C-alpha cells in the first residue's frame, strides 16, 4: 500500500470547506501525518473523498449525526406503513404505493448516517463510521444495518454503559472488538 503523504493545514481546511464540516481534532491531527491505515480524505478529480466510499452523501455531511435511539419510533412507524398487497385491488396501485414507500425508506436510511463518513468497510455491508457533525462529532459507530438494521456505538466499556470511542481511541483497534455483546440482535 502506498502511504498518502501528510496533508498541509491548507489542504485540511480546503477539504473542510468543500465538505462543509470541521473535522474532529484527533482526525485533523491524523490527516496532518502519514496515512498508514488509509483512513484519510484524498483529493480526486471529483473533489475531496474517502477512498472506497462511493455511497457517501456529501450533501448530508454537515447535518448532525443522529443518535440511533433518536429514530427508533420513526423507523418502526415507517416499517408498519409498508403497503400490503391485500390492501389493494389494483396491482398497479400497489406497485405505485410500494415504490413511494420505498423512496421514503431510502431518504430515511440516508438520514441515519447523515453527518458521518465511512472510514472502514468490513465486507457484507458492515462498516465503521466517524461522526463529523453535531453533538456526536468525533465518535465512532458500527453500521450493522446489513444484518440487524442497527447502528451501534463502538465502546471500550459496553458493560458500564460506556460512551462511544473517539477516533483517536479507535485508531489501532479492531472495530469488531469494540462492539457490544449481542450487537447483531434486533433493536429493542
């Protein structure tokens, strides 16, 4: 792997300006050094990006990253509103209703990761997120929606109700080791 050279302060500021965020302090410090892990932002012909994160909604980065507990009820209500075939006489009306519902689901799912960037892809749809906006900026999260529809905090102390780790605390650790026991179960 080729190391990304350290970014200058001007480059970091340019990335923040373009992405409309202020990076957490420990992530800014990381960007100012060599990038042995590949977690740094890079300049491409399309602007500043994170390698491998083609799905990032850059327009949502300035939005506050929502705590997963904040949308449990809205998520439940959305799933309960899914159109059911037995409620429609006309298949075309059912298809139109379901497509509208599905579009609403996509907007909702994008909102669940607003204000966060994917720093590490783990395969099978799992990834590690760094919150960059809002009260949770600087904290690390596990996107496990591929199997259990949950985003959970990465923590050093789940048993004690510990807070999410910061980027600096996470660096050099495995996200798998920072997951809560039973993380893959259904949301409460």
